[in-house]
């Protein structure tokens, strides 16, 4: 039997509609409003009278049932299927999934659970992922419809609550300067939101600006009186008093500020945002809290190394000792013990006593998986409090192993990643075309970033058309790699081929040493990073790195 059509209705922004993953145009405002109203009912029938009031307001309509019948008929025609919109004895019902709304609710539930547990890092990550689901003002194109205006206000108030929770967590993590800038902008948009203004005052105070902090609360007090005719809430008044008294409790204890994790001050800081893996990050951090082996598995370009790095940073920020070992540079399995032991240790007699309860990260274990499995089994036997995180395309097949599989990004996160990485003039591209591009590469982060890099030369419609012809997602990623390589000029291509020989990343100076013409290197590295062919990390300066998938592809190309 054919499967039932899957209708998606996205409301966290202008209305977007998809049927079985394909964009559907519902052009008339009242039909769009009917679609959303029925979707919000969650599959339950909505009585005609209720629908009429929601769509046209509380006015005396002539023949509302007939009007609704015409609207429903037009909506069915626009959707192209009669199956999803049905008539019941007491009204109309719609079979649809509100994908963005469901995702936002799930993330919100996890966020508040993390907030109750005092897990500020997880609150920050989940808050960023949840608010990224909004593509603009909720139901931005339906606000003239009576019910939609109310729904939109509630959805946008929800988004603001999530932003405030995240910023509160980031203040607790020591990010007063960064959070303060965002709080300042939000406070300008919401002039009587007391919790928001109190957080802004706290951020200013923690950056040494007590007078500015008090001034902001004085402004709030005046606006509450002038616009609402009320006094500040007790919490606001208490914050003002604490600021005046310079309460020591307003400042974070030095041990709570993770500006430089003592466990590993050289842990690399990525130069790009982390998108779309909030739930996976929270789950991985939870697993890493216990001793044993966690293996992060997934295909090439699925984002294993980046997720592992983000989780490692969260663990390190809590003060736990962390050590990261890059296995990609190793040529032989025999080199694994020495790499894990470190330069000044005896690889034949690893000092497990020194490992204690630290987190050991072994990145890119695919080509030496057998040796890694053997070593990890021995380490865990001798150091039972140790936690090991391995990234590999396949599990290590150890009895105590906990695999965590990297799935493709969800559709909304994939579009967000493309939008954040694409050229500035492509950021307003048709979301449906962007979704087509992301689908063509199976919503794999590497494929999305490479496709976004193409927008510096090629239009979004052209990219979508060409990638849609790829027979499989793997072919789509390969096509993007080939295309990215073709669009480079000769100098950039030559630099790319030379730096591919660096298996463990490189600096600008190292790249200049191997280049045909050192003058080509700096502009070439900028171009390659913009196109997603290189990643950039801050660790004692800037360090460039090439994902193994990209590196293998470059090394397989004929020499230039």
C-alpha cells in the first residue's frame, strides 16, 4: 500500500509548507491561515464556528459553513492531495507535522531540565539550537488574521524566553562581555522586560560598569511607571539594592569562570559557530561524565570531530583534565601507543596511574582501529575511572563500548548551517532551494559547508539545479568537492595540493615553506577557508586543518 503523504507545516517564521519533503505553494492568505489553524489543532477537528471566528474575527458572517467549504476545497487543490484535509461531522481536521514547533518543544524541555540541574553549558547549547529554529518573526506573513496575531505573539514570546535562559546560563559561564552585547540589543527591543534588564545590569556590573548597570535599572523603573503605571518587581528592586551595596555575590567566583580551562589551555577554539547538534552534544556530555568508552561513529563529513571537540570543551570548562590525540597523522598502527603516551613517555609501559579520571579523546581512528581497540581495552582495564572518546566511521567492537551514531542534520538545522556559511549576498536565498541543496548532500555538515562555499562564485539556484541531478547523497558530496576544486584558480589549487600533505594541520608559516610561491599562500588560505575546504582553529595563534574526507579527495587529484 502507498504510504500516507507527509505534510509539514513550519510556523517559526513565515509559513513554509512541504509535502513529502517537496515545497508546496499555498498563495492565498486565508487558505494559508486555515492550514496553520488546523495544523495547530494537532489532527483534531476544529468546529466551523470556531474556525470562522479565528479566520474572520467575531463578526456576523453570512453562510460561514459555505465559505469554509470553498476555502477547504482551494486548500486541497493547492496541496495537491485530498487525503490530508478531511471533513468530520463537527468540523475540519488536518493530518500534518509541525516539524519546527515539535523540535522547539523538545529542545525547550531538555533546556529547562538542564537549567534545573545547573548545567549551564547544556542550557547554552540547547538555547542556541532552539532559537535557531526561528527563521524570523513567527507567522510573519499571517499577522493580519485574528488568531494568527495572537499565536505569533506567543511564539515570539517563547523565543525571547529561550534567549533569556541561554544568556542567563552564559553569564553563569563567565561570558559577561559577549552576553552583555546581546542583552543590550534585546533590551532595546523589549523596554519593560524586567528579567532581561536585570541580566543586562548584571552583565555590565561584572565587566566593571557599576554606574551603567544602575543607570539601566533607573531607566527601567521610569519606563515601568510611565508606560504601565507600576513599580518594579521585588526581584528588580533587590537587584538594584545589591548593585548599590556592591554585593560580592554578584560576581562569579574565580573557579567558576572557564576563560582558560586548567586541564588543557591549548584546546583549539573553532572559528565558526556550532550548529544543529544541541541534543547530540548534551547526550555526549552526559555519557562522558561516566568512565568507559564512547565511540562517536558516522560516515565521512558527518561532523564527528567537531562534535567531539565541542563536548571536550564543555568537559574541560568544568575543570576535568582532558587530553586530545589526533590519530590522522599516523601512518602505521604500531605508532598508536606512542601517540597516546606522548613525547616524553614510554609507549611500552603507559603510565595509567597518571590518567586517573581524565577524558582521553582519540580523533580519527578509522585507519588504525584495530590498534586503538587493543590499546583502549588495556587502558580501561588498568585505569577503570578513565573515560575514552573515540571518533571513527565504525565502532571498535569492544564489550564495554557505547556507540553514538551521527545522524544527518535535521532539515531546519541544515538550512541554518548553509545560511551561516554562505556568501553574504546569498543569505536571503529561497529556503526551499537551500533545502534542495542540503537534501542533495544528505544534510551532511561537510557537504552543506562546501556547497555554501560555492555561493561565492555560483548562484543558489544554479547549485540546487546541478546537485539535484546527483544520483545519491555520496555522489552529491563528491560533486561539491569536484566543483569546489574546479572553481579555484591555479595558485589556490596549487596551495591546496601542497598543504594536503600536512596530516595534522599547519600554520601560515608552514604552508609558506612548502608553497611554490609563498606570496600566494595567505590569500589562498583565506579563499580555501571561505569555501569550506579548510577549517581554522585558534590555539596559540591560527592553525589550519583539512578534514580527512577533503584531504583524501585532494590527494587523489592529479598534481597541478
